[in-house]
């Protein structure tokens, strides 16, 4: 009887031709640049998103605060002892500003 445990090289099947590495293809220098570029782009977009969330009204001296079915316009330097309900519900005009206590006054 012959031993059937003998294995010849032809018994091992491989999908790649001899001499080629069958490991997954690794991206080279170009792939690293693309990954870093995507990372930088992601950080910039995240920064822009956070800026718009933290400073929703960058060119206004007041913030719009929803209060039930209406909006109060509150200055950024408001007096903390004055309740939100004391602030105006109309937006100040072009030559007007809201005082820290909630009054709309004319700027001249």
C-alpha cells in the first residue's frame, strides 16, 4: 500500500500565478495622500459646522430665541437678571439696537 498523505505541488490550488503575492493590494503613496486629504477635508467641514452651531448669528448683535409660538430678540450682552419675556418680539430696524435690559433704541 502506498501512503496517500504525499502532497505534490500540483495538489495545492491558488488563484494567483506563481511568483505573485496573493495578499490584498495595499495602496501606495497616492492612497496615503488621498486619505490625508480626506481627513483634512473632514476636519475643515467639521470646523465649519461647529462654527455655525456655536455662532448662528455672527453679524448680529442679538440672538433669536424661540419662546412658545413667537421669537424674542435678545442682545448678546443682555442683563442676566432680566427675563427673556421682557425682550422685544420684533427684530430691531437698521438704525436700532436692543439694550441689555430689553429696550429698542435708535442709534444716531
